[in-house]
C-alpha cells in the first residue's frame, strides 16, 4: 500500500459471507436489502426457507420487493408475474394459450440462516468461504443484545473505529473499560488481532453484579485482557471472560454501511444457574435479551457522529495524510487493501510487539 492509496475508494471482497438481515426481519413478505451496490429481495417460501433474488422484475425492471409472496412464489406488484425461489418465471396471469412463459432468469444469491441472521454470499466461489460461527447466540449461559449500526460512511471508517481502543474518552460513562495498553499484534492476509491489557469497569461474578449494567455506581475497576480481531470482513472482541462482542458487516456502497453489533454478557460464573431446568434457563435468556440495549445504543450513537464527520471531511476536502500513531489501524488498512485489490500486503509481519 502506497502513501497515495485511498482505502475510502476501495470495494469489498465479494467472496465472503455477509449479514444482510436478522432472521426476524425476513417473513413471507418480501424484504429489500442492499449489499455493495446490489439490490436484493429476501423472502420465505411455504416451508419457511429464505431465498435471495435480485430485486428487479425482468419485465419492467421495478422492484420485486413491492410485491407479495403467493404459495411460496414472489409476485411482482406491477403486472403479477411470479418467480420461484430459483429466480425462474412460473406464472404470468394474462399469458395467452399460444404464448410460452418467458425464459428470463433472475440472479439467485446463496443465502443461509444461521445464529439469528441471514447470511448472503455475493461472490462466485463459495467453496473456500465459511460463515463465522456465533456459538453464544444459542448457548444458555450468554445474554445477547443487538444494536443496528447504519451510518453514512465507507466501511473502513467503522472498522477502524471498532479496532481503535484509544478513543474511550468519547464514551465517558458508557465505556466498559479504560487504560488500554497494546501488548501484541498478530497480522496475516485474512486477520488482524490485537491484545491489550486494560482496566474493566465490570465483573460479572455474582448474581447481583448483572445490575452493574444499569447502575454505574456499582462498577469497580479491575485488570482484564482485552482482545479485538478483524477477521475480514467482520469484527470480534472480548473483555475478559464476561463479555464478547461481534460486529457483522453489510457494506452498502462507498459512503454507506450497515452492521449488526451483538453484545454477549456471560453467565458462566453462576454455577447454580446451570443446574436449573433447561426451559427456565431458556426463558431467562429470552427475558434478558436486550439487557444492555441502552448502553450499546449509546455507544453506537456517539461513534456514528464521529465517523460520519470523518467521511464528510474526506468527501468535501480530503485532508493531508493523517498522523496515525496506532499500529493496529495501519495493520487494518493493509488488510482492507489486500482483500479489496488482491495485491500483497506491504510490510507484513506475522507478529509484532509494542
């Protein structure tokens, strides 16, 4: 990567799985989603299976997501043409006896429902790509909160923000940790991982300690390991054994990004809880879903203000080269450059220490 390279103009590597919706968002009614300049319609058939097609009727090119699903087929709102989950036209209501169905074929996307989300593969070769696993989603000892990030920025601004452990000053009382000290970076062509020693405000070791999520006065600083990883194209972090966060990316275009931030609070320390009936634990997990919503949404709101301002400055008056002192950010930029262009990463180190 040269000094004149502009990662804010780079696309994405299409040969990865991206999250385009939560499972709960996709019903038997069509849903329009966008992934890197591609308009896609999602819908469920009669068996509940999710399908993804290009959101364009080949007849007059209007969005199929304006229509409805009839007996598992997607019907266009304009003239009533119907398409099955494979993208084939199966019905034209005014077709004459001497006319055949049009042989038009909509693009069909590979989609898979896993861990509460709809994953979509926009590339050509899915044999080498794997959907990241989120085992905490179904594990009874983890409480989830989901916050949607929708920002008017290039995806690189968001991932840099997530990998930057030095901007905690922005979040004040919402921050879960402080005094991060970088100890190690591991870098390769698919991942950047950074290990920090930090001070955490939370320790979930007693049943009442969950209340720390709601009552700041109960929080006490203590040392914890902090790890952040950019496993292209998604992000994972962990703070000790109590918290784990995933950010699943859906880049829309050069200046718009959607992502799903999933925060998990661990209940592993409560050994008595593990002996309770499974149905009760399932009820408790469901009942506590979203327990950290205000905290997570507050963090997201503050970050969006900053990264959208970065994007506007970049568009309106590109500043001179930034004086970046965090080696994690430069490693992330190298990874984005490699994945988007296919060019080798410059100055690649398998491991470095700061």
